[in-house]
């Protein structure tokens, strides 16, 4: 074999090694890309399955919400209606109203529901208080008596003083 043939053979061998190295590197990069895409697809699938499972769990709650969604109303109207209702129910239950204090309405921007609040202090017998709470706590109407504080009346052992925050969730009007 001549020197020229040997050099040509060496050039082909080096070129073959370079092409082989490049092919292996490209194949490894392609394989890594495929693995990343597969991993991302598996994560997306897991996320979608989680959402699907969550939706199935809350589908009944969402349906209930659609059926009981309150009509949009102005903050002042809801606050007034809440105060009137709390007064009427307290009187109907035989309670004495000591104080009423409208609290600031929770009107956080971007939330679908706003919350009107009223702090009311009443006095009466225990069974009358429970009847009052039964009439105030109505999930279908998005209303609840929260932050209830009961204390015995210092002048009369049969009476209980109660301070409660009554809250009403509502959809604000867009006007």
C-alpha cells in the first residue's frame, strides 16, 4: 500500500470516527428530547386526570350552586334585608335586641360573591336562641350566623346574652 493510500485510509477513518461521534451525539440529544417530551406529556396527563377527578367530586356541588345562585343585588339592599331579617327573626323567636352594628361588606375585587355582615347582640332564653339560629342559618339562601359568643346574663340566670355576626353572600349587581 502506498503512502497516499495510507493517508487516504487515515482520512476516511478519522472522518468515519467524526461522523460516528456526531451521529451518537445527535441520537443522544434526540433521545433526551423525546424523554423530556414524554415526561411533560405524563405530567400534563396527571394534571388533567386530577382535574377530572376533582370535577367529578364537586359536580354535585356545582349543580347545587347553579340551582341556588342568588340574583345580583346592590350591597346596600342586601345589608338592609339582612338587618331586617335578623330583627324579624329575633322578635319572632322572643329575643330582645340589644345592639345592631352593620359591618363593612367584604367586596374583594375579582371575587364572584361578596359578603354583607351584621353584628347583632340579643338576649333571651336558650331555646329561643337556637330557634333564631335555625332560621338564620340557611345554606340555600347563602346565609349563616358566625362568630357566635354566648354568655350568661348577670341579672337573670335564665337569660343568655348572645353576640353573633350574621353573614349573607351575594352576587354584586353590575350597575
